[in-house]
């Protein structure tokens, strides 16, 4: 499947992101996608255009204002799809923090403390912007 978008940096060019796999089956579907123009992977969140999906999309759009090294970055795009809203974020290869911890990848106390500090810094930052996670 291909999803048509335009990056905010070049809004006149329509790009087709190639969906490589589904990452999350939650309320909003999340897909790993590839951009042939940027030569990199992104995560694409799709929201239905019904009331619940549109409300969730409006809340998620608040992440566009965030800029912190410990917060996943949202990439400004314009979706060219009529069936759903879309948000593009950077792709994190090893999944979220919960996945890393639950898989037992962290066995070093210093590494655990470092990740925990980064997690707290990210949460403090988004709270300072009026966003609750």
C-alpha cells in the first residue's frame, strides 16, 4: 500500500510513502513506512475521520510543537488521503521504552538509570508544554 503525503518543507511535491509493516493495532493504526525521497523509515499514524478518530488526531497534532531530544519528533506533513487523518513521526528502531524494559534488554544499572533519567526529562518537557501523556 502507498500513502500520498506532502512534507511541509516542500508542500508542492506529492510523495508516496511505501507501507512496510503494521507496528501497532491500537486505537490508531501505526505503520512503518519508507520515504524514497528521504531514504529513511518513519512511523505513520492513521486516524479514521469519524468523531472519535478526529478527536484523537486533534490531540496528537499537539506533538507538532514539541522539540526535545527525549521525545519522538513529529514530522509536519499534509495528508493527501480522504479516508483518514495522518501523522508522521520519526521511526524508533527498537520500539518504545516499555518494550525495551519488558524484553529484558536492560541488565546494567547505569544504563537503566540513564534511560530512566531521559524518560523523566522527556515527560517533564511535555508537561511543561501543557501536554499530559
